[in-house]
């Protein structure tokens, strides 16, 4: 009761103040601008913030240009870890015409006071109340000037994912800020496929006791996870590390990650890491880039603080908060704003509350704060996005050592983890991936540089319970020795070899599952892990979808898949055995290409090569002989045209491949036993409607019924290889469907059965562990190591390598056309290309040598000439030997030249003969015109007289 007397007295005082204040509205402009601040001054952040705020107040008032001659007056209220006193302090500030409040320090009071701020339009600026749930939509007048815990928990999750840890334990103070922060951490870890395995809630500051902490840490000590995140305030956090040290939890193997509370302690107090053994702890600190104003403030800090407390980033945020309000007020006054208050009608019926007035310019001042864009001691000051978060939230990542701490990297919302400062990365294009996430080396608890694996087996004295199927068949895979609890086999040897490669010892014991008279159900075995009967299971456990939903599997240590086994009959030797290497389509296509190549070579060689000329009968025989003789490379005809040689070279390469393949296949067919069966694979088995056998306990039954829709009445359970053989021989089942490793062992002793078709599923065998068990990952790594060093093959040869029967299916050795499709395609393209080059060339020659060209007509004759005649003319030209046609054309041109030359010679001789003859005497005998019958006639006679 006595503890409540001061609170009642304060409440009485407050009510008196409210009554004395009156209920009138104020609209006069004051020369003093009042700002409030609410902190717990007994905390590190409270003391640092008060000194920084007072320094900022002096700096603002020293520059009259900021507020236009007005003075800033900041009243700091001490809440003393008490929510009620925080509320009282806020009311005291609000009744004195306060235009803004810096604080409160805790998120608990931020939720309360934000409702009051919304009502009175007074902005609240806080850099320590960083609860992610303080939404601007619900609390528009509350502004977080430092990055909220949303970003800090994202940074912690990225660190945990970077180091490969899967399970995390959270220790936190059970208040709004810590609780909501841990909730965000759980969400962020889930995005990284990690999880919070345990949440240890402690009483909030300052009520947590050593017994409370010791009780929770004792629980943590018995758990598997060894990664602990401490999200509290300074007093409780230091108590956690003190108790952890006494319990031996600060030794090698543990991982401790503290949020920003530890970095403030390290920055503001001396010898913290020495007084407490917290070496190896990782912590975060809000990142503030280096700048001259920051360096100058750090230099004057010792003077303004009188050495009472060291500066931490929240002191810089406190200084910037004052300047943020000052810049907003400067803009407020520049826009002709006045500080005035008006009555709140919502309080009209409540005694005394009428004195709580609404700040008329509150909305304008808030808008100015949100539009601020300047640079302070913490870097750029700007609020972005719908959540109004600070620009470029980032953190330093610190590693505590004996004499202090060192920075091992940075985290930013822009680039993730990096060893480069965030401000440098902001100038580059963001390419955020796993490969570019880096941190420097860490000294972990226990003074080791080796990264802790993050988990251990619980110290409960209980060994790891490993279920082993007690098989009745195929005991080389896994079996019990002489009725004891000792097991052996292929799967057991692989497990033991993998265990030896783990970097830590584990205690385990094998527990047989099944009676041993028949194979157990592997689905039941896997379910026993999910039911916590077993911690793990080893053996021939197929990795299938249904099982992966309830357990985690290791890397497969052997490939497996379902195959069909059916009875087969030996094929008797046949006179036509030489036809077996090729399928019918392959024979047909090969014969067609022999004829095609012969025809193409004849076309390309006919006009230039005498060996491809002659009577039609002779030419047909030549084509057939040439084409088929290329099979044995015995063709005697030479090719002279370049195109013919190219086609022939390509074809000879194809023939070489076909000959080699045929020879190899025929040799195999004649030397290896051939078997046949009406069952050719799973498809014919499904359509046959005959009974199908499967191994008891195998997943084959579910696959056949659920995936292939085979009725259950067709399925026959079989328990051993002997039952397989009996059922197949008697015809009880048409075929057996089982996994390949079993089938290979079965066929090694039963040569009159065969695998029909291909595997129709792809899977493997692995070891099963509980969901999210880190041992599954380490065992997978060990299995990969066994595969790389060859140990896996040696174990396989020891248990499973048996001499197989020498047989193949009748169809397995036949060469399909698809195997040679590429070769035939290349050859066909070469033939087509050669013809496309050759035929236009011949047509051009024909057009140049056609006699009709001399008469200026079309090369194929007059337009009135029949088409058949033109074609016949062209074919006759094609049938001519190219050299003869060329010589005829040349001779014709030569004759024309000789004829023209003779004509010119005759003319020249005639002229010379005329010039050599004597001159002629020309006598002109004429008569005059006379009458008579010859009147009008005149004539002349020339005579030459020699």
C-alpha cells in the first residue's frame, strides 16, 4: 500500500494543476517554444539522451536563424521505470502548451501516450521505443526516428542463416517491445527455413531476478539448440550473461547474439567485457556513418558529459531528434504558422480534462517533420515509405573480446551482410544473393575460431534411438545376428562409416523394428519417428513424397527405382539371326539411302565422268553397283566432280558408323543368351490385367494403386526371393514389381527371369530423422564424403555385388532408327544441297549454249514450241557429255570467226585487184532529142577500149 502513496499524491497534484490551468483557449504567440522529453534517467540511454538533448537545445538557441529569435525550452521528465509516472509526466507537459515530445523511452508507454498525442495533435518522436507494432496507421502522431526492431530482427535472422544454424532459442523481457520483436524474429527465421525452438520470457526491467534467469537458462541447458538470442534491456541482459557464466554456458559450443542493448552498454561503460565474461558474444549497433559533425560532437562529448557516461548511437539520435523538431518549427514559422491551442470538446463533460488543449498547428508540424530532408549526426534524416522508417536502416555487427569489441561486418536493408560500409554500397546497384554475403572471422565463446554447429545432443543421459527394420529377406541389406540385438548389413555399414566422419561423437543404440518372420511396414517405421518412438531410422528406406512430409531424409546413399521382373524364354537360333541387329524401319531407311546416294552421285557425275555414261541399262547397273558397294568400300568408279566427292565422303562416314554398330550388335546377339517375354514393361503389365507381385513392406504397393490406379485385387504380396521365383514359375503372378537393388540380388541367382523395360520411378535410399533435425544435414555431408572417397562403392561391393546372369532381352540389342537419325539427316541435307547447287549451274550452261539464243529467242525455243519439245531439248543437253558440248560450241564460234575473216579478205582482195587494173576509156555516144517514135528518148553507151 505504501508504494501507491507517491502515485496517489502525484495524481492529486496533477488534478490540481489541471484545475488551476483553467479551460480557456490560447492563441497568443509565445517567444518560448516548449518541448518535452520523457526518459528513465537511471538507465544508460536515459542519461546519454538527456545530455545530448540539452546540448542540442543550446546549439539551436545559439543560432537565431533557426527559430527567428524564439527560444527552445526542453523539459526532461524522469519516468523512473514506472509507466504511471510516464503518463503523469506526459500530462504535465501537455498542460503547459508543449508542441512536441521526445520519447517515451519504452514501447509500453508509447502505445499509451500515442492515443493522447492523437487526440491533442502533439507529435511524439522516439528513438528507443522501437516496437514494430507501433503502426503509423494507428498512431499517426508517433514517429520512430531510429530503425525499428523489424530491421534489427531481420539482421539477426540473416546472421543465423549465414552461419547455417537451423534452431534458435530466444531470451527476452516479457513486455511489448521485446515480445513483439521476438515475434518478428520468428517470422524472419521461418522465411530462412529456420525456427525458434524455445522462447524464454523473463520479467521486464527492473523486476527480473537471478532466480528467474537461472530457472530459464537451466531449461535451455538441457535442450539441443545452442544458439541463443538475448533481446532485453541492459539490466536484465547483463544479469542473463552473469548467470550463464555461472552455469557454464559461456563455453565452447554456445552461440550468443545480443541485440543493440549490449552495444550501448559497451559504448557507454568501461570494462564491461572484463567484469563479465562475455567474450565471443555477437551484438548489433545502429550504424551511423562517419562525418565531420559527428567527429566534432564526439570530441566535445567528454566535456559536456563531464565523463559521467560514454556516448552511444542513441545519444546521436537524441541530438538529431531535437534538430529535427527545430527544422520543422523553422518551416512552420516560415509558413506563417502560430503556436496556438484550442479547447477539446471531447473532454467537455470530464472534470479537469478541459485544460488539455489541442495544438492547432500540430498537423502542420507533423507534416513538416515527415517532410524533413537533412543530414544530422546519424547521417541522412528522412522518413520514407508508408511505415515512415528512417532512410537506409543499417547496423554494425560487433564481436566482443577480452579488451572490448571489433567490427566484423555490417548489415543493411539494402545489401544484407557485408564487410563494406553501407554508405559505399548504396552507391552501387544492389545484387543481393547468398554468394555476396560476407562477414569477417569471429572469435566464439571458448576463445575458438571454429564456427559452432549450433546444436548438441541433449544432456539427458538418453542415447539416440535408431530404429532398424528386422527383415526376413535380403538380409545382406540389413539383418539381425543370431537372435541378438546386434545388426549388420549394407545399410548398417554405411551408417557406421558416416558416423565416423561427424566432427562430434554421438551416443546411439539400435532398436529392431519387426518380428523377423516377415518384412515390416516401412511406413509404420517412418511414422514411429514422427511419433517420437525413434529419433532416427536406418535401413533400405526409400525416399518417397509421403514420407518426406513427416521426416527429414539424408542424401541418398544408393539410387533406386521400381522395375518389372518377368519370366523370359530363350530365343532359338534362327537362319535369319543376321537381321536382328536392326529393326525393320532401320533396315528400310538404310536401303533407301543406299539407292538415294547412288542416284545423287549419278546425277552429279553423268556429264563429266565416262564411268557413269553409256546405255540406260548399263547406267542403272552402275548406279546399283556403286551404291551398294560403298557398304564394303569396294566401289571401283571414281568421282571427279567436287560436289560428288563431298557427298560420297559424308556417306562413307555414315556407312562406317552403320557397319561398326551392326557388327557389334550382331556379335552380342550371337554370343550372349537371348530371352523374350510377352511383358515388355510397366505399360504392357498394366494393360494385361494379370496378377502383379510386390515385396511385403515396400512402397511399391501404394505406388501401384495410388499412382498407376491398379486395382488391389491384382496385387499379390510376396515376402522373399524364393516366393518371387515360385510365383513367377507357377504363373501365380505375371511379373513382380520391386526396387532395383532387390531385383539385382534376385536375378543374380535366378537367371530365367529378366528386367523388362526401364525403371519407371527414380528415387533412392536414405536415413530418416525427425523433422528439422540438424543431424540429417551433417549425415548428408558425411554420405557425400563417403561417395567422393570411394568408400561407398567398397561397401556396396562387399554386400551387394553378385555375379549377374549373362543375358539380354531380345529387343535390348536391336538398333533403332532414332539412334542414327542425326547421321541420315546430315547425309540427306548434303545430297539436297549438292543438287541445289548443281541443277541451277546446268540450267545456266544450257541457256548460254542454246542455238536459239543466236536468234534472240528464249533459250528453250520459240513460244510456239511445245513444252515437251523444250524439255526434251534440255534433257538431251543434260545427257551430253560436258566436254563435247563445250568443244562443239567453241568449234562453231571458230567457224563463224573463220567465215567472217574470209569475207573480209575477199573484200580486201577485190579492192586491190581494182586498183591494179589499167584505166578505162569512156566514150559517150549520145543523140539529141528528135521527133518520131523515139522522141523523148535519150540514151548513152559506155564502152571501154583497151
